[in-house]
């Protein structure tokens, strides 16, 4: 017998029920709804990008878990999580086999299992007041993401609701409260939709002449009758008001986000920036064995750009950005690699932000870094950023002996990357850069620390050679949110794509193709102002997560009162 089989068919005695039928949805309905919730969430994200389906997915899970026992709610949440995360993270199995993908997907689905259990637990709040249901739904999603973004081993924020809204009006809310506020708004809209749909089911479900629901028991909202035995003239309108009101509020909230002001361009100086996407000979993990070829690709593409500048075909850039892993040969210790980068910098006559793998600082250690390479003088060791958040089981292996018992593939990572300790604020001369590397763009505080440190332009250096275009587009959606969140121009530079420029309002320009060699140049206007989200930092998430905890406590109080009620 599964956790879903051990479910009740009706709500516990004493449960107030003004917003729906007498018990949870039948399991034969709830289980498919939970799977559909995960698939709706999936299609909301790139590469599909049907963002309105994100609140629909939230609504479907909320309906499936409502009024269930905790274990059943957790089981339904887990179904949603598997249907969502397994295909969303399919790019993780392209070159490492199925085991890492399966384990990561199941781990992430476990957090939605917790959300399903929390949704079931908080059902008395929704039943007490129908307008509490949307708010509680939004708060629980923020709480779940706050936990998932930090645990275990620093968390894995991929798949946050906020990252599905890169084309949505709700993206603008990032300027007020960052990704947590956008997630709250998406889930709030989903809560409004489930409130409307649940109430609509109550309104439309068949009843017999005595006012009894023919499917679930006593009707909770039978229309009043006039003395002659017929429904009053105003009854139909009153019956549909609880359905229409939440739906109208959901639409108004989404459309109303367009009124949130966001910057369309920076307010500072103009700089011309070039992104060099050098490409790799072959996609896959063996790109590392091709490291000389990858470095040569980026050097040669930069020298070709310099030739176009000399010929008057292209304006000389003030800054050139190479992606993560553009030099997996340590240019500080390998004279040949350093000479090649200097050749490119001298040819273009502008500093190059190089994504490099550096040895040290101690023996047996390596760093994933962005280092500024200036024409004429070479590496500027004062302007070096070391990735602060290495990826567990990809750049380092926590609990290696234990992990080896699960899969010997962990030994493919022979040397652990060590984290940096300071934000990625790189002063490149014409601009102060906020450098974050690859998955770091998903972490709120890593990006914000660069902005509060003085960054005028956000730069995301990434290497997608071991993944695919779906992963690259999902990452670009995060860059778009960060640009709006902090009111900064931004760019993403990838070894293989997708690279591109992002305006402070989230618009993308000059996006490159995938698995291609391309160079794109654009003039960008810097900015050093601060949005409300930048000023508030993590406080919106703290407040929303605290309210989520308070909602769970409030539900516990209601449940306790119900247990001591007579009858």
C-alpha cells in the first residue's frame, strides 16, 4: 500500500468547509493532476517558455494536495516533482550517464514532496477563508524554494518559479523584491486560479432536490430558495461571484505588474563590449582534453575581430569578455598560454576578461576564475575573481568516500575546486564588472554582492559545452531576471552558446546560436543606481518565509481546535 492509498475520502470532523466539497479530490483525479502540474511547470520554462503555465502548475498541485493526509500530500508533491525536474534537468545526463540525473531529479522532487505535505497541512486555513488560500500557496512556494536553494551543500536553485517568467509581466516585480517576490506572485496567481476552479466545481456539481451533493456528500453552498420553491433572481450572480472574483484578481495582478517601473537603459557612461564565443571542437566532457584548441579558438576569434577594427568595419571595443573555461590551461603558469592571450589583448587593444582554470593556491588545488588581461601588461592579478560557489559533484565532491559507494564516477573529478572568498567585482578600466561564473547566476546573494560592491555591468561567464541549448536558455532566463532585479545591463558569455546582451528591463539582444563560433559587439550604457530589490537584499525572502512558517503554525492551531471540538 502506498502513501497515496492511505488517504481519507472526507475531511476530518469539524473542518470548516466554505470553499469546496466535503473532502479531497478523488485519488483517481488527484494523481493525474499532480503529474499534470509537473508537466505544466516544465513547459513554463525555456526552451518552451509558455510562462502562463507556471501558475497553472501551482494551481493543479494545490488542488491535488488540498485536504489530504500529510503522507498523501507528500506523495502527490513528489509526483509533481518527478514530472517537473526529471525532464527539466535532462541535460545533466548527456555525458555523465543516468545516475547523476536520476539522483538530482529525485532530490529536487523531494522538496516538492515537502511542499505537498505543507499544502495538505495548511488546508484548514484555506477552508476557513477562501482568500487565505492564494496567500498561503504563495508563501509555501517561497518557503520551499528558500530551503531548496540552500540545502544540501549550498543548494540548487534551478527551476525556481521566478526563472520561468522571463517573458512575463511578473518579471518586473524582481526590481522590487528579487526572485522571491516573483515566485510569490506566480504562486499567488496559481492560488487564485485554484480558488476559482475549486469554487466553480462546487457551483457546477450536480445536487439532488434535497440539496445534497450527489458525488461528495452535503452541499456546502446550495442556492437560497424563494417561498415559492424556486431560486431567487439574484442567486446565480451570487453563486458565480466567488468563482469570478479570484480569476479577475489573478488577471489583474499579472497585468498590473506592467505598471512597476524598470530601467530601460543605464544612466551612466557608454561602453562598447565584445563577447567572444570561440566554440569547442566537440561537445562533451572531453572538451577539457581539447583545451589548447579551445584557447586557440578564442584567441583567433579575437584577432579576427581586431582585423575588422583595423579595417574600419567594426568599432574598437572597450572591453572583451571570454567565457568560463576559455583557457583551461593556467595562463599564469604556462608561458605559451599566457603569450597567446597577450597576443589577443594586444591585437584588440582592450582588456579581456578571461575565464581560466588556475592552479593553487596550494598544491593539489585548482580555481575556476575570471582574470583581467590587459594589453601591453598582461594579467592583472589585482582584478581576479575566484568562483565562490563551486558546483558539488561537478567541481568538487563532498563526502567523497560515501559518494564513491554510490558511483565510482565521482573519481572523474580528481581535483576539487576551491571556492573564492570575495565578490566578483572586477575593475576593468572603462567599467566595473560584476562577474559571476556559470551556475552562480542562480544564487541571489552571489549576484547582489557584486552590485553592492560597485558593479556597473553584470557579466556571466559560462561553459555549456557539457550540456545543451535547453540548459543554456534556462541560464539566460536567470540573467534576464538579474538585470531587472538590479537595474543593470548584463551579458552572458558562453563557450558554445547561448551568449548575448541583456538590457536592464530584461530584453535580450544579439543572442548567438548554439555550438557555433561567433563574436558579437554592442554598446551598453552602464548604471550604478540601486533598485529597491538591491537595497532590501534577502529581507523579502526572509519575511515571506517567516510568514510561511507562521501559516503552518496557524494551521496547527486550527487542527488542534478541531480535535477538541465536540462531535
